[in-house]
């Protein structure tokens, strides 16, 4: 399967703990995005990378959140000192504007985070 | 302030009939629009898109219409099939930026 993969699929943690999620994009895609989705809402943009450069961050991305894409391939999203309000589905997507006519983004299955 | 609005949380259609999902937007800078389908416990799946220079794009059973003056787009599915039952998200972007802005989604149920 050459789609976007995310690990883990589910994470349950206690408030105050740190968590880290991983995303592996489609191999030829140079753009990688993180979104967050809560119940009854559409995905909300968090941040995106072009290769290893983080080009844009949403105001939703508080200082407890940090994302990296060290070699321009996989990415990690870390949440420090988790709060119950962080409970959500965290979605990763990738795209390749150089190959596609338009910026279609392809999503992974998501990581569901539950903060107790 | 929601820039992309899907005002119908749910829609129920009989198999074989047409499904019409609607989406309104407020930001006139949006120049590219997409529809995604989402099944439970899966990520959104890209369905079809349209550039602001067009007013229609068709792909098999799926057609997206764009009315820029009304800031409105719609997705038509003909004929509807039970496997089309899912949540459909409308999304928009400004081509020079990276992020997509999503609506809240419409849950489509196609009954046999």
C-alpha cells in the first residue's frame, strides 16, 4: 500500500503526559500537512511542510504542539502536557503540486487521541 | 467565522436517485474547491475538484458545479448507490497557500 500511513491509530493518555504521532506520506509527495478533527466538525488545519521546511502554522497550534519533518520524508507531531481538549482525530495528508495539476491532498487514516 | 459552510448536516436519498450536496463559501480569494468522502474510522478520501475558472467538472457519477457569483458549489451523484453512504466534506483553498478550509460535512444515507 503506497498511501499515507499514520502511527499509532489510537492513543489513550492521561492529562499532562506527552504524546508523539508519526506520519509517512506518499513517497513522491513533497508537501505534508497536519489537521485536527473533532466530533461534528471538518478537519482543521494545523501546519504544513514543503520538504523539511515548515511553511505555515495555524493559530490552533499552541506552544504545546510541535511538528518536525527532519529529512523531508516522514513527520512527527508532538503534544506536550496534554489536556482533555486535545482529544481529537489527528490527520496527516500529503500532496505534490509539482506532479498534480491542482493541490489535491491525500489523507492518512488518522490517529485518534483520547486524553483522560 | 466559518468560511466554508455546509448547512445540511444530513441527507437521505433512495438508491438510483440523484444526491445533491451543497456548499457555500464567503472568501472570494478561494480559487480551488474539493469534495472529500469520509467513512467512519478512516481518513477523508479525495473525490473530485474544480478550479474557479470552470463552472463544472464531471467524473463518472460525480459532477461538481461552481457558481462564483453566488459563492456556491454543489456535488451531484447520479445514480446514488448504497456504497455512497458516507460523510461528504466540501473544502476550499487559495492556490498560493497550503491549507484547505473544510466545511462541517453532510452525512449522506442512500437507502436500497
